[in-house]
C-alpha cells in the first residue's frame, strides 16, 4: 500500500514539474516582453506634405487715403469693411444732431400716415359697394332708354336720361374722392415732405475721391507706412509698430466733425515688411517668388521680394509685394505669418523616428517592424522641418555594397516612433 502511494505521489510531482516548466516557457518570454517592450510605440508610414517655414510677425504697408467727416452726428454706412468702392462713390451719410431729432419726428409721422391710410382703406371697401350699386342702376336705366327709343316713347326716355346723368355724376363724385387722399392724410404728407426737406439740409453724403477698398480701422500709420518709404524704414520703425487700430461701429458711436472715420486702400497690392536674420535674408533676392501663410486668416498667398536692406547689426528688412487677400487684410496693420522656405511631398514620418542622421549627405535610419522584429533601414531625407521629415529609399547604386538595405520603406510600412534603445532584431509587438 505504501509503494502504491509513493508511485502516485511521484507521478503527481512529475506532472506538476512538467506543468511548471511549460508555464515558465510560455510566461517568462511574455513577461520579459511586457517589461522591456511595453513602451515601444509604432505607427505606419503615410503620404503627406510638410513645409520648412519661419514664423514671425510682419507689418502691412499700403497706399491709403484717410477720410474726415465734414460734419458730426449720426452716420449711416453705405459700404461695409473690406468692400470696394468706385471714384465718387458714396461711403456714408452723416446726419447732424438737428437731423437726428427730425428723423425721430419723421418716424412718428410715418406711423400716423400708415394708421390714417389703414382707416381710409376700410372706408374704401364700403364705397366700393356703393359704386357697384350705382353701376347696376345706370346699366338698368340705359336698357330702359333703349327700349323706349325703339317704341318712340321719347318723353319717358328723356326723363330716364336725366336720372342716368344724376347717377353718373354721383359715381364720378365717389370715384374722385377715392382716387385722392382725404384732407387729413394730405396734410400729413405735406408735413412729411417739409420734414424731409429740413433733414436733407442737415444731411451730408461722404464720397470717395478715389476708388479702392474701404476700411474703418484708423491707426495713425496711414501717412507713415507708405510704399515709397519702405527703403527708409529702420529696424526700430518696424519693431515699434503696434496693432492699435480698432474697427469702430460708426453707426452706433457716430462721427465727429473734422476727424477721420474711414480710409480707402487705393491699390490691391500691399507689402509685408519683416525683419530677418541677415544670413537668412541673403537667400531672398529682389523679384524672387515666395509663398507666405497668413496665420490670422488661415490662407497662403504668393508674393515677390520687393526690397531687401543691407545688414543692420546682423538683421535685415525684407519687403514682399502681395496682391492676394487685400480685402481680408484691410483691418490689419500687423499679421502673424509663416515664411515658407520649401515644401515637400512624399512618405511622411516624425523627425524623432529617424536615428543616425547625416545632415551633410541627408541620410538617416528608420526602424521598421518586419515580422515583429526591429530592422534598421537607411533612407534619404528629402526634406524636413522641426517636427516631420519626408523620406525615400536610397538609390543602391550610390552606396557601398556592404551597406545595401535588405529591407525598404514603403507606404503603410510599420515603424518604431522612437527608436532610442531599440536594437537590430529586437522583438517588437
């Protein structure tokens, strides 16, 4: 009996040992991967675009004509912010304080006229019924006259003719009264015309002497920041420009006599003037084309380098002439821009996913995931910015045979986002 118990115990021990070994074989590798591989983040290669750009603030310089109000008072706009106007076009109408009071009287008078006309229309409906009755009577008597004429009863027909004349006269009287306003309404209309003449005498239209784009933002730089003075501007001039113009709602606040209330931008072309490091500024020559992103408007415009100053303590002033978005930029004096140096398209990956970057030859390595293993592949950097890079496979003809890639990168290839401490052949989930 003891021997049987020992045999059973031995079998249980062996079975338990086998299970423990199997558990360790399965669990330990998973545990090691969980400890060392859990922070490995992967992604797939996608197509994309990147821009190598410089972010800075630019000052807007343009040709502007300031408009002063000839009188003070309430203002009614005819043209909104950023809209175009032709020569001698009416921008606004200004009513002085006397006109404002008269306008209130005119509104009250209009209400009286409307009420009087409403009551008159109610009476017209009653008179229209009377007219129909008269027309029926006239028609009936005319038929009787025709019958009497056929039977040669002239005495009777002449009497009916007199009755018809009276009916026609009565109809004409009623119709005439309907076609003309009554005395009360006429007096109101005469009073309205008189008020309107008095208002016109105290009202003045403001017109534009030139054509262009209208803006109600006056900042005081209109006479200083002009295209003909760009070459005279200093670094201090540009740095000291403030965005101090406020778009006023002149219909609410009104206008003051002799003071500016609007301006006309007389040219669709304007200038973005900026300060650059002199080394960078040398890359831009006059008449060179350049793309600029207007961050405040969320759009990209194309311009040409108009002016580049000499070196001023390591900095230079660069002015770019632009003809797009003139209306949208009308309220701005300073605007945040991205000066786009280069644009690239292709296989896009984060810059931090590249290792062993050779800036001179524009070569780097990317860690691809092939069959759950880390495989480092050399790639060419087509272009990059501070965050992303556009890459492509290296032409094998231009590299040593010992370094020829056994793998290549392609669209939707899986790669390690941050290859720090990743080794060739390491297991990657």
